[in-house]
């Protein structure tokens, strides 16, 4: 298989993030304008399922980061080239903004367009977003360092983690874990007061996940005991 071109990789990141934001925040908007027909569980599953599908569809093209925090985490872990960090983040944010603009045209009555907003204090949501993204980043890095079976099940696992975290933390912080996912609807809907939480938290969590995953992988290489069924 030929190495994908830069155009293909950036296009995949833009398209993937568009799909994530359009489907995920679209589920939030539809739930809002229809009086709760999608439900919180439905919104969480939408985010998890769209990420799962995108990983299998786009993973071989761009790695399917679709998240600036993940891109920065992979770079910090030495798994992504520095020169591609800014182009990837620009493509991700571009795709997210197109998605939010489309939702604005479709649902002009929506107040937030699915923007992530703290239910409690900003500090509470900041800690939650940091920990949620740390957990997600560790899972991604552990899968990246695994064998062929990890690649086979990677989409299911990562999509499952995102759905899980959205299920329990969504009502408090929105469970963004993704600056692009939060940036686009917040700017388009002019709901930017707490936006910093969803930029700082996910980036801090992703970067903190790098040394933790290295520590866990180091222990595995030293022959840590395993549990066999």
C-alpha cells in the first residue's frame, strides 16, 4: 500500500472531524429541538459509534486523530512527526467549523449548537475533562503499542471509551475530550465564556497520559505478571 499523500491525510482529518462534530453535536441539537427524543444515552452512543466507524474508515489514511489533543499527545509520545502537528490541527478545526456552520443552517433555533458547557463550576469541569482525556489518551497509546489484535479491535475500544465517558460525565462537563469538538459550536453559537476549559483540560490530559502510558508499557516489557483465563 502506498503512503497516503499529505493532501489525503489532511483531507481525512478534516472530513473525519466534520463527521464527528456533525453527528455528535447534531445529536445534541436534535435532542434539544425535539424535546429529548434522542436522550443522553443516545447522544453518548452517537459520539462513540461515529468515532468507531471513522477509525476503521480513515485510520489507514491519517491515523484518524480527529482531535487536536490526541495529535499533540501522539507527538509528545514520539508517534507523530512534529511538522504535521499544526496542519493536522488546522484541518481538524476546519472540519469542525464546517459542521457547526451546517448545523446552524439546519437548526437556526438552536441556542448552543451542542457546545460543551459546565453544569457546575468551571474548575469541576476542567478536572473532569483533564481526567477523561488522560484515560482516552492512555488507551490510544496502549493500543498503538500493541499487536495486530489491537489494531483489529482499536475502533471498538476507542469508540467504547468515548461512549462510556460521555455516559457518566456528559451531564456535568459535556465530556468533550476534544478542543475542536468544543471550539466550533462555541464560536458559531457565541457561547465562548467557558471555552478555555475545553481547550486546556483535554490538552493537559492528553499530555499527562503520555508518561503514564510509557510507565505502564515499561512495566509490561519487564515481564509483569498477567492473568490468564
